[in-house]
C-alpha cells in the first residue's frame, strides 16, 4: 500500500527523484517501491524490490542509498528506514545503508572503490541516449547534419526529454543552458556536421539499449511479483 497525501506524499515525491542508474528511470515508475508509509512520529518506512534475486549489488546499493538520502531529506521526516527485500545481498545492503557506511564499508574486503564513477558512467550513457530522443523529431522533420550541428538546447521545442537531457548533463558538469549545443561529444565539445550522422547512430543504439533493458526488467518484475506489479 502506498500513501500519497501529506508527509507520505512528500516522501513519495522524493522517491520519484531516485533513478535506477542503468535504466535511467525513476524507481517509482519502474514499480520498484514495494511499500511506503509514514508513522505519526515521522518515521518513513520504505521497502524496495527488484526484478531478480541476483540484481547486481552495486546497482542495488546505489538505489537503496539514493532512496535513503532522498527520504531522509524530506522536511518532517524524523527517521528514514529504507530497505531492500528479496535480494541475495539484502542484509549487507540494508545494514550498510542504515549505518551510512558507503559501498566500500558495506562490502569490506570485496569493494575497492565507491560508486561515483559508476554513476557518472550511466549518466553519460543517458546523456547520449537523450540526444537521440531530442534530435529524432528534428531529423524526422527534415533537419540535416548542418542544422543539427548548429542547434542549441534553447532552439529546440520544450519537452520532457529535453528537461531530462539538461538534468543528465548538469549532473556531469556538461553544458546544459540554452546556448549549449544539442549534439556534443562526451567532453562537451560541439560536433562538426560531418560527425553528426555517426554520432546520432551511436545515440540511437544507446537509447534502444537502455529502453530494451528497461522493458525486460519490467517483464521480470511482473513475473516475480504477479499480484502486485503494475507495469
């Protein structure tokens, strides 16, 4: 049961900002939130679930830790209790997140680095895929390589995809203002018109890969939790 009014509603909205790093979708849209309740004393209790028992511990840890941080930051929440159910590393992840031990501290002797670079890697993939989402309508309308190479974020029609692209670039420290090029290399530099066709093919393949993986995970979740999965 998910309560979405008052403080519980604020907690739910905070969870909407938490992404599956690999799929670049909110955990709420993916139906990864099994339950979300808030007590009269301000304790927010959130239980997360994943499509399989063996989802990678690093991705799983990122989601639980991000959910904990998002929920704990909600005004009025006195205590956040965020856990992952039905996972082979649930005990380690839940204990590590509760103790704010970080990934290395949680998996002492196994993990050698925190997950900042992993997060950045997925943001880079999402930013590349986002270029295809935003540019594709322009291509379909007849825009050529020269026009696309000169296009800026401020010159394309507003959309949810554009907003998401700006957010991913901002997270990476890449240009994301109105004067930023629509199509950029990984280092933020503008493409030449000659580079546009190959770049867009790569961006399209990245987008298709992310979206295909997302649909596969949703189908696995429905199979694992047929009575409650809604997507």
